[in-house]
C-alpha cells in the first residue's frame, strides 16, 4: 500500500512545495512523488479502471476496508503520476465522509500547481477527483 | 548547377515582427511557438482588418439597404474573390464559407453522400487521416450501408500507392485524402491520388488544412473535386473555413443546412434554393472572420512565399539534423516529402511529460495522438511530441527547443 494519505498527507505536500521557489524543484518533487506511488498490477490496468479525460493513460482502483476507502492509481506519464500521488495524499485511507468533506479546490489553489497545467491536463486530474468523490458518495 | 532560389529576399526576423503575439514571455522565457500545425498566429494586418470591420463597417451582408451593409458586403465578397484567386479556383462562387475544414468535410459527406451513396459503395481514406476526415465518412457510410476503408501507409509515413491502386474498383465512389498529414508532416502525392480515383470514376476530396499555410495550392492543377481548409491554419481567424468544389458537383448537391440566405423563395407549397455559393451558406456568416481571412491572403500574397518555403525547409532539416545528433530522439514520419513538422519521441519519456517541461521553458509544442489515432496505432505508439514550424520561426527557435529537450531529459530519463 502506498504511503500517500497516511505517512504523506496533503498538508505535507503543501508545506514541501511552498519551500521551492523555482519550477525545476517543484517538478522534480512531483516526479519523485510519482516514483513513490507503487505501480498498479498489469491485471488491474483494465478499460473499466481507466479514467477518461486524461491525455495520458490514468488508472484508478478503489477498495473499501474497515469503513475507509483505499485508492491505487497509476499513469504512463511521470508528471501525471506525481499529480496522482498529490491527489491520493488527500483522499487515500480516508472515510467516505472525509473524502466528501475535503476541499479539493482550496487544495489545488494552495498547491499553485494547476495553473502550470493546461486545461486538458487539469481536466484529467479533475476527472480523477470526480471519480474519487463519486466512489465516496456511493459508499 | 547553381542554386535557383535565392532565400535572401525572405527575412524571417522582419516577418516575425508582423506577429505581435510572438513578442511575449511565457513562464519567464521568451515564447518559442512551435505549434503551427495546430494553429498559426495572426499578423497585425489580419487583426487590424477585424478591428476595422467592427469599428467602421459592421452590418449584415447581402440584404441591408444602407451604406454599411454595402461596405460589409463588398469586403465580404471581395474576400471570396481573393480566396478563389489564392487557390486558383475558376470562379468565386466555388468558394463556400464553412466553420472550418471539419465542417467542409461534413458538408460534402452529408450533402453529396446522402444523395449519391448506396449500399455496397466504398469510400477510401488514407490511414493517416485526421479524425475529421474519417468520422464524417463513417457516419454517412453507416447510414447508407457503404464502407469506409483505410489506404495503407508505409513505415516512413507515406501513402502506399501500390496498395491504393489495388484497392480501387468501380464501387469506390470517393477517395478522401489529406494533402499533408497533421501528425507526421507527410506531403501526399495528391495529384496521383486524384488521377487514380478519377480513373475508376470516383471523386476525390483533398483535406488541405495542413498544406495551405506552406505553399500556393492550385485546385485546378490538382483536378480535385473538393478541397477543404481552415482559415486559422492560414494565418486567419478561427471558426472559418473554405470548401472548394467543382461547380457541376456543387450545383447538383442538395443544401446542407436550411435557413436564411440559402433560399430563393420560401412557401409552404415548396421552397426553392439560392444559387452557389449561398445555397450552402445558411444564416448570417462569420463576416469579420471572412474579412480577416481576406487580409491574411493579402498578407501572404505580398510576401516571398517561395522564399518562406525555403526557409521552412531549412528549419526542418536543421531540426532533424539536431535530432539525429541527440541521443534518444526518434522521429516519427520520415517520408521524403514533408512540411516543416517534426513529430518525435524522447525515448523513455511520455510525450505529455515532455510537453509540460517544454512549456515550463517557454516552448510551445503539441503532444498526444494529434486526432489521428489509427496511424499512431499502426506505429505502436500512443502519441508523439510535435514541433511544427512556420515561416516566422528561426534557427534560434530550434536551438531553444533542443536546449529545453536536454533539460526535460534530465528530469525524465
């Protein structure tokens, strides 16, 4: 299981990113976060688990255990994978209520990251957030 | 033999100054715009023509009984004549305004297709077509029980003319082929394609979206039945395109959309339709856009286009030379005849990641499948990074691209 949402929280990511004053360091950090995200089994990279609306391929899998939601995500692009880690830091290993309550717009604004991503790529990330929120709402 | 063409008359730096948008910083770096196959930038003359129209002449065309309407109509129809001359169409009424290349193809597929296709008919499209030159044919083919079949593309990204010849028979009713591939830059031998289509009695539609911005197209020399392109890839405004067609074909085709302007008389007993080109131009057209395109054509006619083409070819060969000298770059699409498009992969890196990191360094490229999934699938890739050059790009832009790629590699590989 990934450390995102447990050992690495959304607050940690906001804090760390706020230290960097150039884009190189920010992107290196994002890519490094992606490398910490365990790869998804080939068998789970199915059409059903593919998130639409992303330029690159993004897979998202969810499980419910002990009243909490666990998400695994993967992408064939490094930066997108890093961004998935950023999202999972907010949502992984949380109760459906916590997922629903999380203010993702404020999080993204605080990260000051999405403005560096074009609308289409931003939308891909949003498609994933929408899917996570939908999973929580259905739980 | 000495060089016939003298590129000295073409000065990219001077031309560049005509394009105000290029003079800006992006993410703290001077903009390097290498996404010209997606859309070209607009010279000041085009922007000014649109401003002038709205400041002085704005009025509806063709029907007003006043001075503004007369001026607007004169400029609007004047632009049609300019575009007709630009592509060497025999008559201005063979130039039909559309919303873009996509609508032009849909117009032909819908109007010609609906009244001509029948079950068992075949439509051939090259396997490297943009989705907009595949899907409209699939829609009408499905409706009519016809088929849409891909003409194979060789490993270098050129069309397989032998395979094409073998596919042709009298059931082929239309061949739709891009003049230039948007994904690869391949210049297709469309004159041959048209001739071979005609030999079996088929029509030929040429998608010129990626060609018109690079050289002077002559629709009569091509002898194509339809030629479509977009204003915005010709340094003109977005939301406007041109459908050229042979007059006898256009005359025989039923209207595409109904509304004002396209009718001669309307009654509940029966409506008769206006003549060309108005039959296909229902509703108030994009008047400002048309006038802007007219200004773009004037601009191009005033420049040394042959010199511009030499300059673009030199940029491409410089970029390809640098790519070959850079480890880990694989160029996708290596046909002999290409426009100034370099589609490539940085081995070990996803094209989207490369695009993001180039953008951070002020270099604008396109990444992805370029709305041409079938050809990407044939090459076994999900997409590429595409740097596409126009005449206002310079060798310094190419250098910036490769500097930015070097940095991207440090992040990704």
